[in-house]
C-alpha cells in the first residue's frame, strides 16, 4: 500500500509527533529514503519585491503597517533589478527563485502586470519561479500560470483554531480558497506554517493534518520557526528549540512523503549539527541567501560549506517537471 494518504486522523499524527525524538527522526529518514534521493536538497532564493506597508495584522510580521518595526517601506521593484537578483541567485546555486510581496491580495493593476513580466523573465532564466503575493482569485492564478509561474507560496501558518489569535484581518478559509485557486490553475503549491506563534502541540498536529489531508499534498511544505521581530505582538515569544523543529520536519515528512519539506525561517539560530538532524529527518529544501524577506539568513557561501561537509548537493531546476503542466514549455527552454 502506498504511504501517500489523505485521510490522516488527529490521533495518528499526534502519535507520530510524540514519538521519542530519535525514533521519530529515524522513521522519517526511512520514508525520506524511499521517496527521495538522499542528500539532494532543493535550494530556493527569496526576494522581497515589494516591502512593508501591508494592511494585514499578522502578529509575526515585520511588514504589517500597523506595527512599528522600523522597516523601510519599498514600492514594487523594477523588472531589471529583479532579473539581476535572480541571475545572481542562480550563480549562487539556487534553482528556484521566489518573489514575495507584502500585499493582502493581488489587485488587477499595473503592479500585477509588472509581476507577470517578472515571472516571464525569471522563467526565461530556466529557474523554477515562485511567488507569494497574498490572496489570489482563480483568474489571477491562471494569469500567473500562463506567464510560467511554477509554484505559489501561501502558508496556512497554524491550525484553524489558533488562526484567529495570530491574524484577524482574514480567516483560515480565505487561505484554503487561494490554495484551491492555485491548484485549479495547474501550478504547484507551496504551503506550510510557522511554529513559535504561541500554539500548542495539538495546533501543530492540526496544521499538519490540514496540509496532509488536502486532495493533493502541497509539493513544498515550508516549516518556519518564528523569527521574532521587534515591534510585533510576538516580539517576546519564546524561541523555538531545535527538537521542536526536528519533530515538525519529521512529522511533515511522514504524513506527506513525496513533498519537499523546507527547513525555512529560523536557520540563523540553528548550528550545523542541528540542521543536519533536520536533513536526516526528511528536510530536503532550504531558503538560501543572506536575507529571507526582511530578516537575516545564512549566506550562500556558508550554506555551500555546510553542503560540502554534509555531502549534500543542490537539486537541479525542474527535476520533478514531469508533474508539471508547463513541462513542454520547460523542455523547450532546456533544449535551447
Ligand atoms: N503577504 C503574503 C502572504 O502573507 O501570504 C506573502 C508574504 S508573507 C511575508 C509569507 C509568509 O512568510 C507568511 O505566510 C509567513 O508564513 C512567513 N513569515 C512572515 N514573517 C515571518 C516571521 N517573522 N517568522 C517566520 N515566518 C514568517
Ligand atoms: C515561507 O514559508 N517562508 C518565507 C517564504 N515562505 C515567503 C518567508 C519567511 C519570512 C521570514 C521573515 C522575514 O524575513 O521577513
Ligand atoms: Fe502582510 Fe503577508 Fe506580512 Fe501578513 S504575512 S502582514 S499578509 S506581508
């Protein structure tokens, strides 16, 4: 029987999550070996193309206009600057380029047209293009897909129950609706969450259950540890410890065996040994580059040193493209 299931119960996931840490990591590592090439890690680079001034009240976010985080607001970047950054990321070893905008939702205006041009241009560099722009209608998702967008990131962040304690300006269902619009447009889905938002273990389990019981698992599942940002309501939250990160990564790996599990925000606080354990427990993707959207991240050079020590190799772009509707376009590009 295939291990890829979409009918997980809370009890089953709880039991996995609560296993002794090493037993959990070992089990996840075995699932990982069965479905993935050990040691191959997808490297994504992130760029904030529009920074700050966001109308939402996400309690963790440096970019929400209502919190005094000292962040400099920046309007949408120019096309050529974005392309230059994508080229640099590619040189650094990234196969995926993710562009983030501090928007509540996409509006049909000239800024969106410019983002469409960015997607087209980065796709032309033969990188997997990803965007995270807030809520999308089905029509907007189709436009992005037609421009060659490979993946759309839209995190559910936490459990449905805890959601209202973190964000009040939209609800959990809004997130699920956008994810479903992304699916309908035929793009791959990148969706995960954050730990360290004051949630319980049960909230973590429920968050993973929502993702794992989607009709198709998100192809990428970012697991973020809260980066506490001064000025936000969560600035003094207790820091997530490494074993909590291992538990989340390992449980995500077991309940979504084929997905890429991304060890996302929070790596600045983890040393090499701690990150290694996450890779052993099923993490096979990272964000690389010295800045995430607005907060620090290990730079390319130090990550490549880590890759060398651990014997990891960056995964090539479109390695899973046979799952992707833009395959033909991609193959044409590759043969030029
Ligand atoms: N505005 C869009 C949205 O919210 O979907 C896209 C950008 S938003 C910054 C992307 C994701 O980054 C959020 O959904 C959240 O999961 C993550 N994130 C934001 N701030 C974070 C922080 N301080 N620590 C960890 N993850 C964070
Ligand atoms: C995701 O899950 N993590 C990334 C990406 N998707 C867009 C964002 C992390 C942001 C961390 C806080 C910051 O740098 O502002
Ligand atoms: Fe805005 Fe996204 Fe930050 Fe929420 S997470 S405040 S929607 S930029």
